[in-house]
C-alpha cells in the first residue's frame, strides 16, 4: 500500500508535521514495520523549519532479536544496490560502521584470497610484498592499507590494484611477522 501526499505546512506549526504516516502491525512472530512517505511541498511564509526528514525510524523499534532501521537483501547484479544515494550532500553516520571482513590469523603468512571489502594479511619476516586475491577489486579500486604491527623496519605499504587482486609493497622488508589491514573502495 502506497500513498502520495503534497502539502503545505502552515507558518503556525511549531511541532511535527507528518504529511502521510502509515503503520502496519503484524503478528509478533512476523515482525513490525513502520513506513512514512510524503513530501512537504512548501512551508508557510514565516515558518522556521529546523529539521525535515524524508524517512524516519524511531528508537522505539527495539523489541526484536535483530532490529534494522532499513533492511536491504538484494542479490548482487548489474544496477542492483541495497542502498543508493545519488545526491551530492555528504552522508553522515554517527554510530559504528561495520564492513564484512576477514582477518588472517597470526602465523599465516602465505598469499591470501579475501573476497571482501576489508581484511588483514600478515607479512612474514623478510617479506617485502604480498599479493591478495580479491574478486571485488578492479584496476580502478582505491585500496587503503595500513601497517598494524610495530615492526622495526616495515613502517608503510603501497597498494597497487589490478583486476581481481592487489599487491601490497612494503617500504622495507619486515623484520618479524607484520600485519597489514586493508579497505577496498569501489
């Protein structure tokens, strides 16, 4: 069920204006959904508006084992995005941002295949480069990599992207096993 509302908020309104609000209650085992849709077309001539939100989920959405303000479950495919923001305004996240990642266990210093946007690999003592195979990487990927161990010689790395992999080049060979964290941005 969808609705479309165009409205004007009069200048005397000082509280909340909801052009359209829809709430659907479901059986407890099925979940709960709140949907708000609408557009404020204009504000009264002397109105002072301090906040306008196109989509809002209240802090009251908290009774389930898992609670999501927005849930996207699209399969990967050309033109498919779970979240697509085409506006030029910055995006703000106050809470922790979590990325699916693989952190290679200590003692494992062989080349790794990590098909995720984030992870960590280990350089063995005397290693000066490491190839990471990653199906998400293209030649145009931006890869942010940081040395995460206080090694006496290996202090930084450069990441060079290729189709399906990237190579980490150390400024100097590692003295001991040294962890490097990475983030792939496409």
